C-alpha cells in the first residue's frame, strides 16, 4: 500500500475520530468524580475498544455516501472528501478495513470482559454500539436516510462514547450517568444541526432525510440555539439541586457553556441578515461545542487533583 493510499484512508477517517477521546474521557472522569477507582490499564484498553468502532462509523459513512459526496463541498466541519468517488479502486480496501475494525472492537471487548470479569452487559453494550456505528448510513437501517440522523448523533456522541468511559471505570451503566449525559446529548443534538446546515443541498440531492433538508437552514440554527441553551440550564440545575458530588463543578461548567449559546444566537442573527455567513458561523458554533467538552474534561481533572 503506497503512501498516498494511506493518507487517503486517514482522511476518510477524519473529523470526529480524532477528537472522540474527549467524549470518552467525559464519562471516565465523571465516574472518578463520583467516587470510582482509577485504573490506567482499563482506561487505555477501553479506548482501544472504542476507537475502532468510531473509525468504523466514519469509514462507513464515506463508503455509503459516495453519491452524496459528489454534490458536497468540504467545509471545516462537514462535507465529503470525494476520495472514494475519485478513487473507486479503494472501495474494496475500505470495506475490508470496516470489517476488520468492527471485528477488532468486538474481540477486544470480549477480552476486556473476560480479563476484568465484567458483566455480559458490557460486551452487549459494545456489540450494540458497534452495530449502530454502521447503521447511520449502512443498510439495512440507513438511519440518516430515514430521518433519524440527529437522534443518532445525539445518542452516539452524547451517551454511548461517554458511556463506554463511565462503564469501564465504574463497572456499570446506571441512572446517574444517564442523568449526567442529558446536557451532553443536548450539545451533540445541536452539533448534528451545525454539521448538516452546510450540507443541505448535497443531502437533498442524495435523498437524506435530515431535519435541515426537510425544513431549512434557519430551522437548524434555531434548534441548535435552543438545544445549547437547554444544555446550559441542565448544568446549572445540577449545581442548584446538588444532584452530584462536587456540584460546584457544574456551576463553572454551566457558565462556560453559555459561550456556545452566545455563538449560536449570533450565528442565527448573522444568517438571517446574510446567508453567506453560514459556513463560518457553523464552524464557530461547532468549535465552541467541542470546547465545552474539552473544558469539562479539564475541569474534572482539576477537581480530582485538588
């Protein structure tokens, strides 16, 4: 395999793959914050299970979205690479790589379950998550083509990846994590819309049934703003109601999460005044959402060591 091919494969596994670790650590660090015991080996091996599944999702999206990518324009947060449409000879390689990574995630998950004597529900969690990593664009479900793309992003990005980190450190998935994940899922719900907004025309031609396709870009900006504001309210309620230990952390996180709300409102106003501002606006909003997740990781680390 030549260097150019390797580079193209890496480009196909771009984007969310490279930052998925920050979502994974959110769950793991939260488990530590509420009293779980740290185990570096579990944490590292756990991410070795998660990463192949995340790459499977991005490669599958590229593999089954060739027709859409032909019409798309790449932006910093969205759009296809056009690599597979320009180099169809790579299709077999990508298909084989998807099968290999899917299998690797399952095998590592089984090894982890046996070595650390975890419940069978842990392996079931991995199997279901890996299946739904495929299901976003792959048949038979093709969720994004059936109108479930935003829900997929919300659950996979906001609950499942962080849930892996929590499950690995805590040894279970419980109502505590489910409650904590609500604002994270709201952040990811907003993120889904900001990724979809620049791709509306390409998705329309490719018959994807996203909410932005079925409505319009303005709707995406409005729902994104509402979802981000709801996430901020959740964080502040965690603080006011002392829902979790170290509740003071959620005041700081809640205040920081106002930043993407401000960007979202500004993006909506700019779009209404001039639609040409769409791409830079969604880029700023998307990056601000990522910054909240990174801030949560950083603040949890600070809370744990002080």
